[in-house]
C-alpha cells in the first residue's frame, strides 16, 4: 500500500513514521520538564480518549496536502491502539505499560525480521515545523486550545529518549540490569531498552490464547493473541487509509465511530 513506483510520491517517509507514533510524543514532554513551562502530557491522554467520529473530523479539516503522510501515520496509530491497547492495559500489572509495549514491539519485529531487518531511525528528517503547525490546528479544532510549539518540543524529547533506548546488541539492557539492583530502582530501566530478539518469557504475545479482560476489568472473555489484535488493527487500517487519502471525512468518521485509542 505504501510502496511507490519510481517517480511516484510515497507515504513511507519520515513524516509518516513520526505520525505512526500518534499523539504519544506528548507523553514525553515531561522527560525532562522544561523550566517555567507547563508539561503538556495531558494532550496525549486527551487525544487518546476522543472517539474516531470526532477525531477524524478534526484530522481531515486540519489537513493540508503536505500533512497527508503524517495524518496517515496518525491513522495507523489509531487503528493499532483501538485494537490492541485494551490488551496492553489488561496485562500491564505484570511488567508495566511501556515495558509491555517494548516487548510487544520487539516480538512483532522478530516475527517480521525478514522484511524489517535491523532497527533503524525512520523518523529522521521529519518536518517538525510543519507537523507542529498541523498538530496545533488539530488540537485547536478538537479542544479550542492554542498549542503552537508544544508538539515540536514533545517530539524532540520523544525522539531523543527513543534513540537512547535503541539497543540492538543488548549492551544497554545488560548494563541497566546490573545497575537496577544496587540503585534500588523501582521501575525496571532495562525494560525500556529496544533490544532485538529479547525473549517473551511470560508469553506477553499470548500465543497460548489464555483468557483476558479488556483493561483488566470485568469478564475474562477474550482469548486473542497480540498478533490477532495486530491483524485486526491492520484490517481496520486497510479500510480506513483509502478513505483518508480520498479526503472522505464522513466515511472515516462512520468507520471509526466509537472506537478510540484509549
Ligand atoms: Zn497511543
């Protein structure tokens, strides 16, 4: 879908890959806090809880032609979160939310190693100034708030931390493991390292189809593995992406409806 023939524009560019991080960069605004400026991690939470029918109205109305790759990435993030975030919440007690997502990322990477190859930085060169403009138009359309500069600041911190966590050989993970004990760190530092091929010791992918309750609440009536959920997200994306590319806001709002990123 994202491949291009020679000379044709492609969606698979740095702006698209930054878009795939969705509104998550806002969560990183506090790492580290900016002196005398309020950290806007709340925007990450707010955007995750807006239903698709409202969110994509904003996504399309704020979108100029140059914003299409980023908005397409945002849509991919929405589809995966809508399908799989309830499962991450269901099991986060065992290991922590972000650490769980790191294991899942690395396991999906392992399953698709042939196509994906080494971990590398796909967001390098994204047009942060233009994307910041887009995100502030989007946030204003959704909440009425003016947030110029906030996305750019958050995305820089997000990218810096992710590049620091990039650990293809597992050296940082081993070092962090050695420090955790003596430093008495409550949260596992090593769990944040993106190490290719790390083991899925506690079947976080749920290959055994054990039952689980969405968000860890109510009846344990789900048995999907993470890869099942990943594929459900892909199916939604296959339907939704052509609508975004056509600028069919109505179709996109109807399709995504009450779903959200949670
Ligand atoms: Zn998210």
